């Protein structure tokens, strides 16, 4: 009876773990949330006397945002879809922010103060073309600013008041690639090329879009790049050799062209020339190698170089500061500083502004610059410059000082790893600051108000700030619970950041030299970041380090670049480049005497390279030569191959090896296409292989780090949802042993299609897909068990601990496996799946679901138990089996992101803490979010809000009660003896 009461109590406690929540004042204590926008592409200043001064931006992460010009904070922002790329940004009517996106097919107006959408227009077209947004300042129709949009082969005139399309002109039949739209009072000029040498100019009526005139000229040579407008009737472009400047003049309806050799402008030029897209009246900027030439068009049509800027980084567009005065800015590097110059377009002899600014070298060069002017108290013009840096950060400079900066490179995280913080040295303690009596009393009054739930919002904020100040979560040393760590992230810009898990601050950052654009490496790409050296007790004098792998281009044939970074200091220890290509990186489960982990890098020529390149590492690999296996997936060909090392290539490189194919699985291309693969984490800890069932039977999990989950779709159903009928769609899932190539499990879902998101943990895999027949999303679970050990069920061995539940086994032993599976409906589309991880693997698992709403939902694994039945027996209820339902529940309290959104969510990373009950979770996208979760509650520690005073009071009361009881018992005993 006692056992049954205990089991019922345990069952009650387990059900209470299915959901968890926080009080309002606890949000932010164990988690943090950071908002970013990404690398800025377009920027428009709005600095009217009325209202807040702001800058409107659009970014490469498809974000439209309004930033405070004083502090750089986000007033409002909108993260558009992945395919909704922003092509243009401007302001209309002084109150609407206009954006053009999706290849010129969607035009939106946002309210300037609060960012609410005012209207949206869908612009039709049938041909892919360049997108152009043009809002003429002097082109009006009934007090309405016309918005000119070219996209999909059509020119549209749209009302800025309500987004109505006033007229449309189709250029699809002309096959012209429009590059420029030039407007005058009543005429719109559309200029572009058919091919690369046929130049066309169309004159349209601005009121109705009617074609007025059509001129063209055939150039005797091809052209390169985009047309740039120098004036209302003159365009410039480079020829196809990029050694001549072509001037196109279409004044008075006649087209004429001239050619000027670049060597005539600058004698010592070499290399390829590029016309910068900066719009300057009567002139343009030409970049040749590291020089920028400012070239002016004279009244006679001659090209004259007015200035040559060495080490130039960027040139801004011209800014109108008065009716007949235009200014523009350029920056160049020198003496470890950035030199900013602002000049008058018509007066090249003087400088309107000349400043030198010291900027962190780890921000790299300047990619773009936008300027804005203001009137000083002495009525002269001052200028502020918004600079987009090489590391994607954003910096505002004014009066020679940095006003604010934003680390928006963190909006494009590519990969994440973790590192421990330094150990706190003996004898060094952090001094505790004693508060005065007033603060002490005030703190206790606030805590009492919070306990009695009578605290105002200001009181709640004060309580939260007090807790943050008193916590030690932001110390730069390890804690005994393992909560304080470093998140080391690699961004698309090639910059590595170390973030503190306590508060998300940047500990250090480094812009990798190997991943910076150069003549040798024009298009560097950062791929992954790995733990390289993780010192333990016998090597604590060594700092941990990480390995960053990239390549000099998007193709597999591009040479590899490797960087080794000290995780404590952020210093680049070593770097290697252009040694070989990189197709795959295999972290091996072996380390040398200094705790450096061995890695194999596979190139496109089927050769393997060992790192670190040391004799000790080579000896270790030779000892484990026969135990090294890996696989490769060729999605386009529908083939999965298994590989092993073959022989050492001593004649070429002592640390390189030939590889051999062990097996291959070829899927029928006419019926299946690979759309997803996922494997177990190599560092996942499994507590036990045995699983006790409800009938007290024992089943053994099939635990192997060599398992691969593969999801294949029908060729017609491999695209977006709705591209195939239920009869044409099916999903086939496989579980494959990557050592032998043996297919352990195969299952077909008819009438279903991708995209498939999956996560593999222990002996089970959970995957998400779309059911076309039910018109709903589904989540399925498959658990794999080892039947070859089914007879080994000696309970006494379990009790006495004599049975080895984690005994190794070989993939070649041909185990008998059995599977259990179940499918459930799920409400949301899913972006990513992950599973919690703990230090010993004892704590129950939660599946972390990144939803389409950019939030993270924690779903208890018990909801995905394939043993669930409609009417569970009493034994199943005692075992925690939940009654079967056709849908998985979505409980609002189970969102670990609370009410926050991780905009543009791309990935979730889980890290075990030293405390077994707790898992650390990091979600990244355009935003970053970090938190701690306890899937089975914090059964091994006391919570922060635990009342130690009440515990002490209880102990004192018990001691007093024991003493009083003892006195009374002694007195009673004495009275009994006197009788």
C-alpha cells in the first residue's frame, strides 16, 4: 500500500512537470533577449523639427526598421519573409515609409511614427528583371506623390496615398533590362539595354503612362555593370573589357555615345574598374584597385578627374543642403583611423567637414556611408554620418565622435559552440557591497509587496533590477552549477563573438583575417565553428580554443581557410589558408596530450587531412585507423555513401590519407528524393540502455552514435506545400547504420510531403511534416529497440548494479531491432527542432520546437511516447503514460520564450549545465535569446525564491518543540515516579 501511494504521488508530480511558468518579475533573471536588424542596405534620414529624429533602414535580413538617431535604439521594425527581399526604401508625403520587395512585386507603405502598415499593393508582371523604386519629389497628380516602380518587366505608377496603381506600362515585349528611371515635369524616361549593346530610351507620359517616343542605338561593343545617371540626360557605364568609360547622351531625343579610356584619366591604373553606385550630380565615382577617382562631366561632355582618393572605403550619395548646393562624403583609412571628408559638389577646393575618427579595428573597413546635415547654432551646416562596417555593425559619427554603435552582425549567426569560463583562482574573492540601512529596508518592503501581490509595475521593475544586481550570473568565472559559460558564435561577416550566458554581453570579438575580402579571397564564406581544445584537470594551464572553418567562395572547389582562436582572449592563435578544399569536417572522438581534439577535413578530391598536424595526433589516428568511419549525402543524386580511411599519402603529405567507399545506398530517383537528414549529437550522454515497460518487462534502447535518419519525398512533392496532390505525394523515412549501410527501419507516409524537420536523440527520432489528406501538420515519433538482448532481464543484476547497461556493441553484429511509432496532428508549421541535453542524461527530455511564429515551445517527450493508448491501464497511468489524443497540446505556459519572439528564427542550441536538472538553451535568428530550463523541475537545487527565513524559523520552531516536549515528558515521568 505504501508503494502504491508513493507511485501515485510520483505520477502526480510527473504530471505537474508537463508545464511550467514564470512570474512576471522573474522574466529576465535567467534569460535574456537581444534585438538586431542585420547589415543595412538602404538608409533614409528623417530629421524634421517636429517629432523624433530617426533613420529608416532596410537590411540584408529583410528587416525594415526605424532607429532613434540619438541612441540607436529600435523605435519599430518589421521582419519580412525569407523570400521577401527588400529592393528599395524611401519616404513619401513626409509621413509614409515606402518599401519595395519580392523582386519588385510588393509595394508597402508604413506609418512613419509607429510602423503600422498603411497599405500594400501587389504589382503584376511576368518577367524577372531588376527592381527600381523611384519617388520623384516634383512629380505630383492631384496633390499626390507618384511612386514609380519597375519590376517584373513592367513600370507602375502608384498613388502614395492609398497604393492604387494609376497606370502600368509593360516592357516584356521589348526584352529590355531597365537600369534607370529619369523624370522631368511631365515626362518619364526609361533607359536600359537589350542584351549588352542595344541601348534604348523610352519617353512616357507621366500622367497616363502612354509611350511618347522610342529611341535606340547599337553600340559597337558590349557593356558591363549598371547604368549610372550623371544628369537628367547623361548616363555612364563601363564597356565589357572594364577598361573604358562609355558616356551615353540622349539630349533632345537623339542618342550619342563616347568612349574614354581609363588610362587617359589615371596613368598608373591596373586591374578591373568598377563604377560605384553613389549618385552625384554632374559626376561619378570610379574605383580602380584601392583608389577611387571622382570624375566630373564638364559642360562640353569631357570627363575630368577632380580627385584621387587612396585607400578609399566608401562614397555617399549627394545630399541637398540648399537650393543650389549639394554635398557628399567619402571615407578612407590611414594611420589606424578613419578619415571622413564632406565636400561641396560644385566647390572642390574646400572641405565642408574633415574629421578623423578612431574606430575599433575589429569592425573592419567601411562598406557604406550615408550622411545627413543639420544646422548648428551659428547657422552653419553640420553633418552626421551613418557607417555600415565590414562586420555588419552600424556606427553613427558626429563631430568626430562615435555617438552610438550597434553589433548587428549578430543578426546573421552561422554556427554556435560553447566554452567554459576560467576557473576562479584561490585566494581571490569578489567583494560584496553592503547596502545602507535605507536600501536594505526598501528592498525588504518591495519583496513583501511582491509576495502580497500589491506591487505596482514600477515596484516590479525595481524588484527585478535588484535581483539582477544581487545575482552573480555575470561573473567572469565558472560557477559550481555550470550556468555561466561562453557562447562562441560565428557570423556571416566572418566575425567571431564570445557572449556571456549570464547577460548576453560581448566578452570579446574578432574579425578573422582569413575571412576578410581580399584579392586572394574575394568571396570568403564562414562555414562552421568547432571546439578545438577543451582542457581538463591535467591541462588546466592551457586555454580552451575553437576552430573556425571557411572557404574562399561559395562553391565546394574554393580553397579552405582555417582559424584557431583562444576562447578566453579572442586572439587568433594560428591560421591556414589555400592548402586544400573542404567538403566535410569530421570531429573525431580522440584527443592528444594537450586535449586538442582530432579532426578530419575531407576535400572534394576524396582525400582526408588530419588536424592537428602533429606526430602525436598522427600516432593516435594510426592506432584507431580501423575505427574511423563517416558518411556523405549526395542529395541531388539520391545517394548516401559510407567511407573509411584507406592509406597514408606520405609522398604528397604525411598528414593526408586516401579514403575508400564501404557502402552506398542509392534511392530510386523516379520515386524518391532526399529532402532531410539528421544524426545524433556525438556528445550526447545516455544514462541507461534499459527501459522498464508498464508490465515490468525490460526493453533495451538501440543506442548507437552511427545512426542516420533520412527523409525522402516523391519528386513531385519535394517543393512547397500544395505543389502535388495527395495521390502524387508520399514521404519515406529510413534509419540507416552509417558503418555498414544497413537499413534498420523504413516507413512510408502516403499523402504527405515536406519540408521535414527532425531531431535524433538516444534511440528515438521525432520529425515534422505536412499531411495533404488531412490538410494538417503532423509530428511522428519512432523508437528503436534492441531485441538481441531481450532475454537478459535479471532483475537482481539491476538492483545490485552488476549489469552493464551501457555495454558497447558492434554495428557488424547484425542486431535484431524492433520499432515503436506513433503520429500526432500538430497545429503549427515548424522551423527547427531540438532536444534538451543534461550532464548525465537522467532528466526527462523535452523537444524544443521553433514555431513559424518565431517562438520556442517546450514539449514534454511523454506527449510523444508511442505507447500512448486511448484508455491507459492503471499500470500505464502509474508509469506516466498520457491518454492518447489525435493532436499534440500547445500550452501557452510551455513557451520558453514567454511573450517574446526570436525574429527570423534559424536554429536552437542546447547545452548541459553541471546541475543535472538544468539545460541551457540558446535560440538565434535576427534576434538572440538565451534561457535555462528544467524539464523535470529543479529537483537537485533550491530555487532563488526559496524562503530561507521560513526554513530557519521552522527549524527553530522544531527545536523549541523538541525541547518543550522533552521538558514535559521529564516532568510527567517524575510525576509518575512519585505516585
